C-alpha cells in the first residue's frame, strides 16, 4: 500500500482514524512524547501496536509534525489474555476446592497469596501481611522446626550463579492449624531457592 500523501482517514475506518488523530493532536499540543496502544485491522487480521509518538520540531523549536515508531504487540497481548483467563480458572478451582496458594520467595523475602488463604487460616485481608512470623504461627508446633530448617537450607545462595545447582525445589509436607484449632489441613509445598 502506498502511504505517501495519505492520512489516517485514507487508510483506516473513521473511528480508528479519529483515535489515531487524537493521539497525534495531543503530541502536537503538548510537545511531549506519548506511548499508547493502537489497534488496527490489517489484511491478515486484527493487530495491536505499541505506538511511541514524538513531536517533530524545527530549528526554532516549533512542533511541525509527529513521528511514530510502532511495534506489533499482538502476540504479547494474546498471551496476556490467555494468562489472565488461566489465572481466573485457577482462582475458580481454588475457591471451589477450598484451597489456596501462598508463594514466598525466600531470597527476596517477597510473599504473594490467593484470597483463599484467609478463609483457610482464619485471617482478615486487611490484617494479614504474610510475614514469616505469621506464616510460622500457622504451622503446627510439631512441624515448625522442620519447616524452618528446610527453609534455611533453601534460602542460602547457590554456590555458583553461573550454573544450575539443581535447586528447582523439593516437596515438603507439613500441617497448618486452621482457625481456632477446629481442624487441621495437611499442606504439600514446593520449597525452592
């Protein structure tokens, strides 16, 4: 397709061209760069582009046009959507089976968990921070020292950062105390470091 001398309105439907033009107008008016996602239907299907638009200035510093560099991010957006849908299915499976996930990167001391953790542990989302102390309080006293020892081994840095040390993780089982000690839940977890 010959682009020289054509406007967005010559190449795209009016609604799409209007959006592209609004982005260009914003760059011209503010003389600031703009990064925005723009969608287009091409002969091979629907695409999403990450457009980086920037003002073109003359020798006097006056904006006289807009330049743009766009990258096709369609596959990335499809992957993100598939990942979001997969996460929703996992959440549904966890809720319906009364299970939860709790992830603790020991080295970085970063913890994330699913909402089901609160119903299993009897905690409140606004009060639970997932600290090591809170975590260990949920483990049955008979299992705490074994879990702490296993975590201590996993938290040591590998002997070499240049090679795989085989520390992909191992399964461990321990018992979690449920709310008010009414019942217990046996947990299997992968300890990774």
